[in-house]
């Protein structure tokens, strides 16, 4: 789907087929539409960052999004954000969270991220994942403090799981999100993605990220347990789905060759039944 087609498509149609879609379908209509808008926004800016357009063009396109967000919050949204205005007002969505997502996507544009230090990786996770969470928890109706905490932990848990799942795919486009400290701990001094993924000690470099992701999942679970079940149904489904991916990655291991892992369809259905219906 082209960026223009995505901008003009029904938000739910753009999200369909993703793990996100199943979790959001259980929400009441106004919340569901707001979440599909957030997803659509993330999808479009992510497509810019991941495109093969010249870097200067991608930077300019992301800057256009910043201008459009500013216009949205001045009450004069451009056509591609016109239907966002009602959601911004209904749920108190914050301008700085939309801008943080753009900032996060932009981190990959001037040059590809390769072996960032832990502080830079955490900033990246905050922008591309936890900022999405901060928008989302407002839609879900969580209390402010617990909502921000849940976004912090669950966003990072999901993003670290993505990083561990996509090591080889990212290396194929010249990116390496494993932190420098973990690589050095495993005796890996290169930041060349294709060389790193072939290293015999790569599993040792992955282990600290696995433990970090598990810790974030556990903290997110504690927060969800003390909040109204209705408010945490959607984030709990996402949490259980991604935790299942992490468990599959751990069971498979990180030695080469690394076969892709997928949560079985029946396992997905079981998660939905347990947390959306029962």
C-alpha cells in the first residue's frame, strides 16, 4: 500500500491483518476508531523511515508530518488528519506524544542505527513504542499515573521483543539495534550488522535484552492487575501475544540459523477468548 493510499484508506482497513487489529477490535467504537487512527499515523511515518527514498526526502517528509501535527493542535488539521480532531479532544491525546513518534522514526533516517548504547536504545524505544502507549492508555481510560507507567513498561517490552525477533531482517537493511554494551559483553566489537548476526557468541549478546524485556513485561502485568479489567483488556492481549513471541524466541535460541517464530493461530484465538470475552 502506498503512503497516499494508506492516508486515504479506512483506518481499520489499514490495520487489518496485524496483531494490533485483533486486540483493538474488542473496543467500543469511539475508542476503536481512535486506536486505528493512532495505528495509521504510526504506519505512515514508519513507512517513510523504512522507504528507499533518498534520506533528505525522508527527513523532509517527516518534517511535513510535524507541521501537520502542529496544525491539528491549532484546530486546523490537514485533510489526512481531519478525522483525528475528534479523538484528540475526546481522549486528551497529547501533541508531544505524536511528535515523539516522528522523532523516533527519524532516528533511523540520517544514518541507520547500528549498535546504539543502552541510553540511545532506551530513547528509541520510548519514542517509537512507549509514546504510542501514552496515546493508547488515554484512549483506554487508564488513570494518568498508571497509564504512563504502563506505556513505559509495555512499550519497551514490545519493542525489545520486536528487536530480538527481527535481528536478521534488520541486518538485511543495514540496521543493528542490539546495544553496544551487550555486544561487548559477548566479545563482539564490530557494528557491521551482517558480521554481527554471523557471530558465534550472538546468543550471549541477546540474553541481556531478553531479561530486560521480561522485566518490562512483569512490571506491565503488575500495573494491569491493579486496574479495571475493562480498561486493560486490549493492552493485556498485546502483552500476552508478544510475551508468547518472546517465549518462542527463547525456546528457539539465537544461534544461527534462526528460523522465524510465529504464534500459532489457535494460541492467538485462546488469548483473545481469555482476555476479550471470558
